[in-house]
């Protein structure tokens, strides 16, 4: 499938009858496992990619590594790939367009772009710059962190999120990502007021996909949960191995692992 075809396929996944359940990978192997498990698209997780390369999350990792990771993921899967691109790894609009162009050239058909602690005015300007320079070559998912960062509380948080979503829609965003809320009533109200496909982040206490779909959500992201799951299992197994030196126990802990040698051959 060509990149253009993948981009259109990715857009259609936000307009289909079913919610897009999107797993977040951090390297080629994790992406391959996710695609082979039936994922209709694969995303990267900026935090997981940063941790896998020994960096903290938050625009601290060199952009080269983010681009390289996307290229490696695209090479091994035949489903659309979207990149969690933090704040674009810069606040300079010209450099931002260069960075996003690079990630498209690596094969991504979409990006998440987060406002974080930045002003909504700057974030809207980033979205507009990307759309002006690159047209419809990618799906721009505008993330607002009002709830995730606790930038406001109660109704003020709701009102600020709706206002930012509308600002980002007007700037050219294709979708709105609101991580943090888990309450079904709140999610339903957000979906009703945000006039673009709503993406939420998997969160403890959140309804499952079918209920989210009924509430109007179009995309559910796993975020860092797959990375945490994998490394939690690794930490437990290695702690036991270092303590006991038991090769059999280590081998048992690895039972059921994907046959990646065969997969990549």
C-alpha cells in the first residue's frame, strides 16, 4: 500500500462505523507485534520512544531518533502509522515544518501534536503552519493537555478544552486528542461539543471501547500502557533471574514470545 493510500485509509478509520482502537509502539518489534495482533493502524508513543532511547519525555529526545523510529516501524508493518510528535521538538514554525516534513518522508501518515504547557495561540500557529506547508498529506491530531496537566479544574477545564479544540479546528486540525478524562459523562459531553473526531487516552476507570464509541469517541489510544506492561514483565523476570540465577525460570517467563526472527525473515 502506498503512503498516499495509507493516509486516506487512516482518515477513513476516523469516519467508520467502529471506533479506532490504536496501540502505541516504541520500536519496529513492538509495532510488528501490534500489527500482527490485528491493529488497523499503529501509533508511536513519544514517551515510550524517548524512554526506549534513554531520554525523559518532553521534547528532550533528538528529533532524529523520533524520525528514525517512525522509519523503522513503517518498514515492518503494512498498516497506517501515525507519529506521536510531542510539540514538534521546536517552537520555531519554520523548523517545525522541517521536522514534520521529515517524519512524513519517513512514512508517517499522521502526527499527534501536543500543546503541553504552551499557549493555545502558539499551538494553533503550529497547526496552521503545518497545514499551510503540507496540505492534506497527513492527519493532524491536535492534543490539548488541559486535563492531563491540571491546567484548570471543574467547569473551567471543560470550557478551556472546548475553546482550545475549536481554536485548533479553525487552524486546520483533523482531530482533537484530550488525554486525562475517564468519566463517561464528561467524555460524552466533550464528544458532543468538539466538532472533530475525538481521541481519548486509555485510563483506569474509563469505559471500554464499545461504550466510548456510543459516547461519540472516534479513537482510543493505548499511550504508554504497552511499554509499561512489557517492561514490568521484564523487570520482574530479571529481578528473579539476578536473585536466583535460574535459567529454567527465565525461559518459562519468556514462553509465548512472538517469533520475531521468523517474522523479520
